[in-house]
C-alpha cells in the first residue's frame, strides 16, 4: 500500500534558477499554536544544468559547527558561484535546534533514528519521510554535517561507510577525504538501520557525514574546518570552480571496523579520561576511570582499550551513566579504499 503524500510543502521552487530563501512548512497543532507549523529554513541556489548537492546540518539540534557554516553559506552563495543546484538546510530538525537539544522539542524524536519516516507519524517522522521521498531523490550528492553535541567531543573528521556497491563506496570515501578535515574515517555505526545516512545510501547517493567537534558549542577552528570542507565538497562534485583546500597538516586516515571501537560504561559515576583526543592508545591500556559518587574509599573502575588506535571521541560531561559511550578508538590505516 503506497503512503499518502507528505503533509510538508515547500515555499521555494526547486527548479527555478537564482537564489531563493524559504521554508519547508509542516502543519502542527500544539498547545501554544492550534493552527501552527514547523518552519524548516531552506535555501536553493541554482544555475542551469548540473549536479544537485543537498547540504544539511542540525539533524541533531545541539551540534553547532554545521548549523553555523550552512547559515553563513545560505547568505553568501550566489547563483553565479554555482554550476547546477545547491540545496541548503541548516536546521534540519528545526524543533531540536530551537530547543538546543539533540532531540525534538516537540515530540522528543531523534531525527537520525527515524528514517525512512512516516507521513502519518509524529513531526519528526514526518520530516524524515519528506526528506526520504522528496529531498533525497533530487540530490546526486548529500553532505550531512554532525559534531558531538553536548555529550561528546570528537576529533574533526569526514566519514563514509562500507557499502555493498563498491563504486558508490569509493566515491563516498574520496569525497570524505576531499572534505579536508584533519581526519578521514570509514565509520562503523552502532545503529545504522534508521539513519539518514542509510536512507541516502539506499537510494544510491554519494553520501558523506562528519563529526567536527562537540561539547555543545563551536570554536573558530571547528567552524573554519567545516566551512572549508563544505566548499571542498562542492568543488569536488563540480558545483563550484576552484581547487579543494588541503589541511595544513597531513590528513590521517582512520577506520572503525566493528563495535569493539566503542567503550561503553557499565557503571555510573564520575568519569576521568586519562587519554587525550587524538592520542594513540594500545590494546589493554587503561583509558578511563569511573568513580563511585555514593561513598568514599572505593577504588575506581578502570576501562581499557579493546584495540590499538587513536582516541577519536570521548564523553564530554564528567558525569557518566551506565550505558554511556565513554570513548571511541579508531584504527590508523594506510589505505581506506580497499
């Protein structure tokens, strides 16, 4: 049985040349607004024929590097800069962005765990459905910009995934490298089935995601890496003229082969990380301790690396709870295109 049309409508014409700023309008009825709408900002910049890039940020509302970079791009990119079409969505999950939370302030939905979505579901599921059925099919290439948000801090990298279609995998990997972050990653996701990433990849799109900092803020350095990466992405895919800018330091290539990269807490308490982001670790090395806050005189629980590699992510808040990811370790590799 086919799904009904999406309740979301666009105030822009995706086929018109020029620069347009508008909204993706999702009707809602809530206590504060009986006949209201979620207004997702969107910019379309089109100049003749050519590929289409879909650029998104704010999939999680507390990840600010991408939101900042795409808001800036939306106000500066001109049609004459572009060959083809660039669709910019800086606040993908607008209710999460306005709440300053990872999840929606309307329904608590985690947009990046709601794909392919449902036009008859809650607001978050309806947003996912619209992008799956309307936005992604327009695109040739998709860049979804993430960082660690309030609970994680992550070394800056662009990432692709292992795919059944090896041509698609190679194209995504090359695009992730060309993004030009200090690190490039082949990423293993703990929960890939309902990600935006998977929805795009299943439609055959060249998809790149990122992790570009975190801690619920941004820095001049993290925003600069993001802005450079977005421009490199557009140049690499023929939407802008020029040569991609390379990082000042040699790029480090990483891979996450399996779930052993993730170190998750089996205790609640005070977290002490004893390894810094970007630091090399050895299998069996103590990388973190969790202290019991309910009593004195008890030794902390040590958490050890399950593999050799680099510490690429860490929990940002010092308070940790059972089930939290404390650290992520990735392998350093010579080649990622095998």
